C-alpha cells in the first residue's frame, strides 16, 4: 500500500484514531467523537492551514496528528485513578501515564522531522502571600465582634 499523498478530515481522523489501537475502543472513541474531531482540528491548526486539504507536507501533518491525539487522550484520562485498598488495586491511572509517555514520544518524532510542537509540560508556581491572598483576612478587616 502506497503512503498517502493527501488527507481529508475523515481520513486524518481515521489515522489519528489508529494510533490509539485498542485504547480507542476502551475510550469508546470513533472518528466522529468530539475528542477525535478536536484533535484533528488541533493538528490542522498547528500545521498552519485552515483546511486539511491545504496541508501538503504529509509527514508533518501525521506527526502533528499523533501529538494531538495523544494530548486528547491525556486530557480525557487526567482523572483516572490509581489506588489500593483491602489487598485490591485499581490501576486506571496507567492509561493516563501511558498517554503522557506517548505524547513525549510523538513530540520527539515530530521534532526529529523538524516540526515544532511546543511542550506539553505545564509548570505552575504557587506563592502564598497573606497580603495579596483574597481568602485571607487582613488585620484591617477584623473589626470588633459584638457579643
């Protein structure tokens, strides 16, 4: 089978979904699922065109579709849990961990093709300052309490 030379939106959705293999079934995703549709939209927008038909660099488009679909899986599984109780363990969190690992792999493959995909790592720093904390009572707000 010859590699594709162009994609339609439906074909790119099929390609993206195929990257997930059995996980797509576990998530109950089809090519018409909102998560898949948005992943395809993200890939097309990251490519820099408004219509997938205008994307002519097929390896770049495929790399962006792989990154986008695994990011969609990570978003969908962020609430999956991992805990144990009474000698039983529940490991749905492995799906999310796998998605994060696959994002990294897809980003490395895209970078090797010269495709800039940015980083999926978000770092937040929380600074606690009682003078600017909207939930902390400031001494000027204490006042007196009538008994």
